[in-house]
C-alpha cells in the first residue's frame, strides 16, 4: 500500500454533523493528534508519532478541534486533531517539553502506514482551516462547522459554505519500444532534487480538462513527447499541502525529447537494464538514483519495470 493511503478510521460522515454526538466523543477514551505550522508531533527520543489524551488538551480552546474518525479496531477510540499554531506559548511549552513538531515527510518512511495516514489527514485538514479563515465569496470571517469538515460564512446574508479542497495532480510513467527492440521509460529531474535523482513526470490538472488530457499535456509540455493510450494505475493522497496524486501509464508516440527548462533540469529514456544500475534515493554516490521508495513515482516505475517487455 502506498504511504498515506491506509486511513482506517471510520470518518462517521453523518454522525459527526450532530453536535451532541460529537461532544460525547470528546471523552477520556479519545486520542488527540497535535499540529503546529503544518508539522506533526513526534517523540524527541525515537521519532515515534505522539498522540495525547483528552485530559492533556481539555483545558485548551477546542473550538477549532477537528474530528478525524473512530478506530473501530481499538475500543471505538475517537480521534481528533488540534492545531496549536496560534496557541499560547505557555500551552505550547508543555507539549514541547515532551516532543517536537517535524514535517511528516521526514519521518513517514519509518512510520507505520496506518499511523502515517492519520497524521496526513490531520495535516491536510488543519492546513485547509488555516488557509480558509475568511469567506471566499464576501470576505467575512467564517467558522468551523460539521466537526471541522466544513466552514460557513458568519455573515447571515451570505452563509456561504465551503468544504476541504483536494487538488488533483497527474503523475505518469511513459513507455516506448525503440527501433532496437528495447522498451524504455521516460524519466525527468528537477534542478532542486538531489543530484542524480530521476522520477516520473507530473503536474496539476487544469480546469476543464480530463485526466487523460492532463497526462498528455504535461508530458508534451515538459518533455516534448506525445503520448496516447493513457491508462489509470493507482492514486496516493498527498497532503503537502492538499493534493491527490493520480498515477497513469501511457505510450509514447514520439522519441525526441525537448526539455522545458522552466519545468525540468533534464529528461531521458531509460531501459530496465539501466534502471537496475540506479542507486536508492538518499545514496551519496555519484550516478543515477531512483525516487523515494514510499512515493507513487517509485510505484509507477516498479509497475513498469515488472511488466514483461
Ligand atoms: Zn460570505
């Protein structure tokens, strides 16, 4: 399973709209995720994810707490997230004495996937709330409703309701059998990446565009390669800050690469044999490296690599 894709809490989408039910979930059995400036809460000693009890947070302002779901495999434990970004320093200091706030991506590789998925959901919802303090229609302040899964404009004349956003992005492995009979895949690299790392191409879906069209457009814009036969493979939530990655495989119908230097540092064709000589992401040696083992890019590369020529 791809990282962040095993969120196994029951979201209780209907029940959570009931304020009495929601209040009853804020009990001593509940488990609280903490966020600060888009960073999750971890142990200083061993980088384990830290959750806190209701007793540790009940004295704080919980108006902006967000309900995440119920763990039906563990005593129906309710999970909430509390964003401490604007908490008083005194309240924050107590938590900082016991742990620290770290970007989830730095530790996700070593985290249990179910845990990482809860932390990713918590991060995504807190980001959305912080970025949507005001009504997009009239500019009035808006308030959290429905257990944190919606916001409503405070202006009675407007009362516009908004919901958490997920921005679709396509990511694709492009393949082509060359005149020498060898099938190769198209990978590129961005200048900001570690030296030698090559990955699948990707980009955001534009308004008014199908996913298949977005795949073809992004590949053509970034590499000059034309594709057809675009097929969906899998998806990965990517709340950094608010995307879902939609993974595809496509066939190239041209070979000559023309890199858009605004987007990519380089793009090349690689055979399976060449991929076998790639080092892992994070390897300090010179030479080519694969994308991170927990990324959908890597999943797509391995998907293609394991296909028969
Ligand atoms: Zn409004």
